[in-house]
C-alpha cells in the first residue's frame, strides 16, 4: 500500500455524537479524498482537498466537514452522526499531475447505533 | 444525470477462461477511464488507465478497451485464475488528474477452479 494510514480502522458510535476520522499520508501528494462505500452504491466522493486549507465538496457532502491544516493530514468530521452515515470510509490520494491514479487507504468501518 | 453502470453485480467463470467486464457511462465526456481491483476488507488498488484517444491498453493478462462513441469500456482478464477473484471497479475522471473520480458500483468476479 502507498503510505496512507487511516485511523481508527473500526468505530462504533451513538447517534448524535461527533466523529472524526483521520487520514495521514507520507507521499506528499497534493490531492486527498474521502469516499464512502455502501452496498449497491459503490464509492461516492464526500469531500476532497487540493492543497492545505483548500477543500471542495463531492457528491455526498451533506452532514460531513473536512479540514486539512497540513499536507499529510486530512480529517473527516461527522458533526452529529446519524445511522445513514454507517458505512466504510476510504481515504485516497493522488499527485494530481497528468494522468495518474488514486491510491487508497485500508478503510474505516463506522457503525452509528 | 451522469451515470456509470457495470454490467452485473457478480460474474462467475471457469479457471482458464477469459473474463470480460463491462463499464457503461452516460452524459460524461471523460478524459480517461480507470480500472481498480478491490479485495474484501481492503481499499481499491489501481490496475490500468486508458485515455480518451486510446482504443486499447494491455498489461500482462489484462486488457482494457475504451469506446467513446459507445460510451463503454471493456475489461478483459485472460487465462483467469482463482486469485483473480475480486471486485473490479471502473472509474471515470473528467479532469485527467484523478481529481474527481466517479466510480461504478463494481462487478464481483469469481473464478472457479
């Protein structure tokens, strides 16, 4: 795997509580992404970042916020978790230069009860 | 609306045969298309990309075609092996830099010994 670490790998939380997922990279890639993966929906982009403090929304951004204060770290926050946010969350990175692929982390399985 | 469809959720084939997976898209004009492999409990791993001006791309036992008129990509695995069993995802990128990959829901391939 490329140098991407997601933490935690598993989390169970209660409805209404805030949750923060962390993605850490050692590749110095400019672009970082948060996806969620649900059965029948594939991977859907939540938010992405194209530089420190530069972020933008993806397809399913409602209920999520992100922050990137350092090149290597991209945080995803669920301000008030809901059961519909139970999912597997993947962080990905790319260098954004030319025709390049994305590298994915191992994923975080989040269960909201 | 923009949409990506992969031919079926599951595909079973006999070892040694050629597996063919289909990715169809609508209302896109992608700069290029990518294929990923995903094993259970892991993040997607990049396999191949093909640009809009390329008809075919090969890598070892893998071959990808890209028909922008039909809005379709075919992904072939020749001489398939049980180790090829996984979920295969196609992804479209409008920007050319993996800045906003949109994924299909995937096809689960099982190669039977």
